[in-house]
């Protein structure tokens, strides 16, 4: 019986699931109640999908507010809008399979005939799906058109493209045809309708400029010829766009915007280039205002009609943590001056927006450090905060990729310069709780840095698509994953009445009408005890109001405590500022004393050279005086020497004259004197 039900086609498969869940299995059911084994939210969703599939759009009058059970059922159905019947059937079966994966094995008394073989309209030269070596329970055999046998899980499937992916929460490498792009990393990717575009990247140290597109329905690659738009009436010529890597690709209207990125000849500021999807031409977008410094590895997030740019690394290898906004309506740049403590400068991080207000930044790296911190920027108050994370925190990483599905943020790949990260994790952005989706083994493309990750929709189901990356080699493989988290499905349902793919949780609207806080903001209150699907003992409106009032009082008490804490913190801040003022005055006094001492020292240093100079002058004068005295004494000595010499000469002359007088004396008859006599005369 399990094999028979697992092979049922629609709508028989839907009616079998509806009968098992507690609904009648005929197109005109009389019983609309669901058995109590499902949670309140799941019961509401199943009821709404059943009504949409069997009756169509909700056209019944709105029940009274005092009948919350019927009001919740009505809102749940009404929010589905114009969702087609077949899509409602598929979502109904999917939710049931997530709640009770083995429902078909327990189903009994089914009067539907089994369908054992399903013909697949698939290309005969394509290999069966490769599932990374993982094995899956409850396999059924499907006969393909080429006579081969494919194994798949008991899930929905279609006959083309990525609709063949039937496994949930596991990465699959589907068969891809066409001209595959060259392996690369730090490229940019974006999804427009049923096509994924890949642009640029880095291969063997060289920047790339090619543009490729993958048709998600036919799983076929094709290359797009790059063209440069011309202002003349002549058609544009085929010219390659400037190669780049580490840039961002954002779909906007009928164009793709290529923002920033590393290039061989870097410009001074960020440039924005556009690719027209209609004409297939590239052009440069003229912007106004002060553009940010050129960089790569930044994050670019589309929030409404603005682009929010954070971080990155410039050509001088400087990391940034600045915030800039580009208004796509006015094409004007504006730099944000935020309050609070921003994330440290980084690149290779991931960014996402939640509730069109909060910008989340996770991970990234600098020169020698990888991060696993989470920062939140409030786009209304322009304030940074670092909230507390819960669950199993991811390891530090950079070069990872992320996409959002509802309120869930999926993070894939990345590394820490030592090894690639093998775990695919998801963050619930409402509760800031991390959990692990799946893990891969070995050096596979998913455990790489610089890969891309986008989210597409095939037959109303979201699917994650990764491409490329570097883990010792340059990869060009495509891997896909179907998320099955209940929170993911419920998040999509909360976003609004978008046909064919979105369901809204009706309890939020009911609770919003019943409770408003003091600031006039609507509070969403979880109604844990609200069981609208019980067939017995329905709770009265008065009891629900009492419960809500009690919840409100508790919230008001919490708010009062927070205000008291805020006052206490303000008082502590005032005390700290007062102490800071006193310390500043003391510092100024010390600085004044130091200045006085320095002035005094300078004066003393100024007097000392003058005293030395005067002493030196006195010494010189004394020395000059002594020299003069010595010169006088020398002159006197010289004079005495001359006088002595003159005296000696005179004596000698006198002696000679006396000696010569003996001859005349003899002649005159006198005898010469003896020597003794001469000496006595002298």
C-alpha cells in the first residue's frame, strides 16, 4: 500500500493526504476539522490549503472578532489570495510530509489505484542525479524515457530542469548540459525569473569578464555576448567588459547592476555598470554625490530602492568598515555616519536584510583574522548593535555566501585560510538562533571560498543554488538544495498574500487587532494555548482576552524594568562623566605645573651660558695682562744685555789702549808696568 500511495499522481495524491490528515478525501468534503495531532499553526495552514484546493478563493464573509476560531480559519484562507488549486495541493502534501514523513505507510483503506511507473520527459543523454554519495530512505523506482532507472525519494517531482531535485536538506549535483563556464571564485551571481547569471571572477590569478546564464528549467548553460552600449544610432559593437572579481551583481528592473570589484587598473571610486537584459548591452551608470573608494569583497544589499554597501578591501590592501547608500531613483551616493560600535574592518563577509529595516553582517576576514561575529545595523535609527547569538554558533570564516528565504538566512562555504567550511548553517533572523542544515565531506565545491549562492523558485518551491569556489582548484560545478525547515515555510506565509507561492500566518493579524502597546506599535503575541482546530471545548473570547491582558501586563512589567535599568545606566553614565571632568581638571593642573617647571628650566639654561662667557672674558684679560708684563720684562732684559755688552766692549778697548802705551813710554824713558800693577790699577 505504501508503494501504491507513493506513486499516486495529483489530484489523487492530494486527496489521499487530505483523508489521512482528517479531511474527507472527496472533492466535496463535509468535515473540515483536522485531527488534534497537528500544531495550531500547521492545522490552520492545512485547513486554508485544503479550502483553496477544493473550493478556490475565499469569498465567504468575515466572521466576528469575538469568534477567534472561525476568524483565524477565515484569515488563513483569505491570505492565500488567488493561489491556483494545483499549487495549494502540492503545498498541502509537502507540509504533511514534513510533519509526518511516513504518513503514506500508515494510510489505509485507500480506494485509489496505484501508479507504479511514471514516464519522465527528460533528455536521454543526461546522467541520473548524483546526490554526493548520500542515501535516502523510502526510495521508489521511476522508469525514465531512455529506459534507465532513477532512484528518488517520495517527494513531488516534475519532468524538467531542477524540478527533478526531490531530496530535502541535502546538496545535490544535478545534470547540467551546454557550455560550462570556466572554473572561478569571487565571481558574482544573480537570479532573474528562471535564469541564473554568472559574471566575472578570478581564475589562476586572472580576472574574468565573461557572462554566462543557466536556465533553471532546462539545466542548460549558455554564454552571453558582452556588448558596450553606444550613444549613436548604430548598433553597439561586441566588446568585452572590464574583467573584475569580488564585485556584486544585483537585479534591478530589467537590468543587472554590477557594483565595485577588483580590477587590473583600479579606478579611484566605485563604479556601477549595468547589463540590459533586453538588448544584451553593457553600459556605465552615471551617479552623483561622493562615491566610495574603489574596493572589492564588499557586501551590497538591496533594501527597497536603495543599495547599502558595507566594508571591502581597496587596491592598497586597506580594509574598510564604512557604510554607503546608493539611491537607485536619484542615482545619488550618500555616506552614513552611524552611531554605536561598527564591525571591525573586513571583506569577504555576508550581509542580509530583515524586515526591510535591519542589516545583518556576519563573518568576514582581515589580514590574518577571520570572524564569526554578528552585527545588526538599524536603517531607521542608523545605529550599530551586536546582539547575542543563540544555538550552535558557526566557526569563523571568510569568503562564504548567504541568501535569505523568508526570515531564514542560509550560509554556505567559506574558510579560515586553513580549510573550507563543510557545514551549511541557517540563522533565524527573528530569534537570532543558528542551526545546522547539513554537512558535506571531503574537498567538495561547497566547502570552498569565494563561491556564489542564490535562491530560485521552481514550481512554487524555493531552491538554493551554489556555483564555483576555490579549494585548491577552481570549481565550476552547480549544486542545489531544497530547504525544508518549517520556519522557512512559515516565514514565506507571513510575508503577505503573494499568489502561487506564499501563505500568511493568520494568528499574527488576529493578535495585532487585540493588543497595542503604549507606543502605538502592534505587538505580536504568541498564543500557546490557542487551539482553534479542537472539535470540543472551544475557548471563549473572554478567556483569550484575559490571556492577552495577562501577557500585556507581563510585557509592561518587563518594559518598566527596562526603563529602571535605563535610568540606572544613565545615572552611572552621569557619575562617570563627572569623574571624567574632575580627572580632566586635575590633568590640566598638572599640565600647568609642568609648563611652569619647563619655563624655569629654560630660564636657568639661558643664564648659564652668559656667566661662562663673562668668566672666559676675565680670564682672557688676565692672560693678556700677563703677556704684556712678560713682553716688558723681555725688553728690559734685552736692554740690560745690550748695556752689559757695551760695558764689556768699553773695558776691552780700555785695556788695549793701556797695552799699546808701553812703546811710547819706553821711548819716553818709562818702563812698562807689570801685570800686577795693571790689575791693581784696574
